[in-house]
């Protein structure tokens, strides 16, 4: 910083020099002319030559430093200080030369002396003005000439000369003080500038680093990749995501979790190729990027080594095992967005395969990513055009063979990819921020179905739509539903909300909204019971009117004694609590008969009907089944699917 301040001082002197020097040259030439007219002759020429030589040396010194015009601190402290000292010595030499003006004017006794004193005072003031950054430049120049002039004036005697001599000394003292103050202010300003630069540099450095692991962050990764050339490729991008990290935070606390992240960062560094770029871009997500030619190992081998290093048991974590999944993408071009997008797609393919797995982005995944992007791109248009719509699957009573309800299910026939499954539609809507629009569309479709049923006098039939707790938690779905029912004058009792078994972050907020919807007369159904995050505690909720036994327990029910026992237990529990129980996914007559024997009377499944367009669903009449061959629940006589028996 000190070298920078000194260089700023020299740069300011140089700038001022090219303003003050022409003025000084003109004034010295004027004095030469006056001296020549006064008959001084050769002495005046020698004086003018000395002044000019010194001024030329000062200009030469200034020009020699023109390589750093903005005064940035290049080089060490000593060279800069030496140049400033030389400049100060030249200023002193110039002051000595101007002191000889007293000799040329016979101790300022000639008639031209007032002119000489005025010029000298002006030059002194100018040196302070244009040399304020470096006090010795002005003090060295003006001190000796002004002291000599004051001495000459005082030597003349009489009161006027005493006053004039005293005035010159006061002027000198004021100029010296101004020089010192100017230098102090200039140095302070320069110091603040360099401190600001240093602070900005630290902030820039910190903005690129993850403060916990000291790896690059997302911004730092972008900057690092921008420095790579295409000729260095191909490049390998590995997206590393920890498995089981949330359990570490939940079990041991965030401090232990942070310590683990630091250890993981060091393990990745230890296995990374030389000069690889490593970054932490998320809570437990890391990126490893390097040219393929720099690694001694293949991408597969390196990924396996990193996974093994991360999965190595940590003595601090006794009850939690942490692993890693890695998505790998090899690219010819160092483009961060493209690389992370494809590595992320490969990462989730690895996670679907299980823990401690890696996956290389290949042609098959490329087709999958293209499909995903296409679906996300076309989703809004499909919703707005109505090509994404709701079909309705009938819900039937086994004892009366009557349709007692319909479930709204998403249907979308994509022009390129054909039929898109509802879970894929919901995922795309969530990724693109269209989930609320999709939910509103399904709700309006349900309202249209309810209006048709009500107009036909079928007010005992309910229409169900699926809703996740995350949707209730994040948006104002409750307001949309209640306002929509009121605006269309749709009976709330004919609407059912099937709440899927996801774990909301803010259960109190979800419960508050469910309370509003239930109080309005809407039936709340616990969907997919037996899976997900719900427990038997859910059945204590007085708002739950119905539970749907998940299809995984119903499919091939006739072949599994364990599933029959579980279904029987849920039915009996529901009857005890006054909660209606229905089964979904009924596909065979054998399963239908078993459900009847278990006293489950409300069912849904392909055995009765697939989902139908609204017009066909309204006209649907369930077929009657032959119940003469009754099935009975006999656990002792059934094979167990879970034990691998086949019948």
C-alpha cells in the first residue's frame, strides 16, 4: 500500500509538472529579459541555463515514469521512494538556482527587485498548488530562495523592509504548512483508495468462495470455467450429491454436518486430478471439473474412488452412514449451464439406481432429457389449449353395483411423445412453476363434472381430485377452491380432496387450510394409505372422511395372505372410527371377491373401468358380476407372496 501511495504522489507531481513547468519557464525567461535589459548579461544567461537544465531534468524524470499513468502500485517500495527523493533533490537544486536571483539583483536592491519578489512568491505558491501531493517538492524549492530574499530585505533596515521581511517569512511558513497539509490529505485519500481496492479484492475473492469449505461457489465456478479454452477439452464434469446427509443434520446437529462437509471437500480434493476445478454449489452438492487429459484414471474409475472415499465410515457418525451419488457428463465445450444440466440428469439416474452409484450421461439419457425439456416447454400451451385435460375413473359400490364417485385423472396426448403419465405431468408442472395453474385446471374440470351430475339429479355422487400437502402449504389453493365453488354455485359436498401422503414442512399451515376446506363441507380423503409418511395418527384426524387403501396392497390380493390381513385390519379400524374405507387398483375378479369377503364395499380399478372422458363417464353403467362363487378370508389356506411362494 505504501508503494502505491508513493507512486500516486509521483503521478500527481508529474501531472502538475506539465502545468507548472511552462509557467515557470515563461517567468524565468521574463526575468532573463529584465536582467539583460539591466545590463547583467552573461551571469543572467548562466542563471537561466542552470534553471532550464534543472527543469529539463525534472521533466525527464517525469517522462521516464509515464509507464504507470494511473499510479497503480507496480514494483516495490524502495524504487518509488528513490524516484521521489530524486525529484525532491531536483526541486532543491532548482531552489538553489532561484536563490542566486538575490546575487543578480544585488541583494534585491535594484529597481526591478519588487518584480523579482513577486515572481518568486508566485512560483512558491504555484509549487505548493501543483506539488501538494509531495511536500518536499515545494518546500525544497521555495525555502532557500524565500529565506535569502527575507534576509536581503531585512538587511536593508528601516521599518518598511522589516515589515516586508517579516511578511516573506510568514508567507514561507504558511506555504510550508500548506504543503504539509496537502501531502497529508493526498496520502490519506490515496490510502483510502487502496484500502477500498483491497476490500473490493477481498470481497471479490470471498464472493467466489464457499466460506465453509473454501471451495469455489457457483459464481467462482462460472468465473473459473470462463477461463478455460476449448482446446483444453474434452472436459469431465462430475456432480456429486451426498446420500443420507439430512440424517446427519437431524441426528447430530448442523455443526457436525458442517464438519462433515469440510471433510468431504478434502476427500474430493485428495482424489481430484491436478489443477482440477472443485466447487460446492449447494448444501451437499459438489462439482468436480477437469480436462479429461489431466486425469490418470477414467471418469468411471475416478467416480468409484470418490464414492468409496466419501462412503468410508466416519468415526464421528456412529449411527448414520453417508454415501454419494455422482452424475458424469463429458463435453467438448466448457459451458457451465449445459454441463450441470446434463450431469444433474445423470445424477438422478444414479440415485434411482440406489446409494453409492454413479451414472454417465449417454445417448439414452440424452433422449430422456430431450423428452423432459419438450414436455416442460409444451406444458403451458397444452393446459391453455385444453389438450391436457381430466378424465374420470368411476368409483363403484360392490354391493349395489352403483357408481358413487369419480376420480379426476390427468390425460395428455403429446403430439411427439404420446401419452404422458400423470406423475410426469405433475413433476413438469412443479419444475416450470405451473403447478398452481395445473391444479386450478383440474379443479375447474371437477366443477364442470359436478355441475353435469347435479343437473342430472345425481347429487349423491362425488368427484375427487388429488392434492398434495406441499401444494396446500405453498400456495392459496384453499382460497381458489372455496372461491371457485362459490362463484359457480357448485355443491361443496360433491367435491372430495384426496390428500397424498407427503410430509409437509409446515404441518400447522396445512392443517389450518384443511380445516377451512372441511368446514365448507368438502370431503377429505387420505389417499394411498399404507405408503408415504402417514401413520395411524392420521386416522385420529376428525376431518378424514375416507381412506383409500393403496393399490400395492390390493393388486394380487387373492394371492397374498399378508396383504389380506393388512387390508382386513384397515377396514376394521376404519369401521371402528367411523371412517369409510375404499380400495383402489382392483384389476381381477378374484381380488373383487376377496374385498367383498373382507367387507370392503367401495372400489376403483380397471376391472370396472379405466378413466373416461367426461361425456363417457357420465354415461357409464357398471356391469354386474356373478357373486355365486363367493370368496372367503382364510389366512391359513393362502400362499404368501412375500415369502416367494407361487400358486
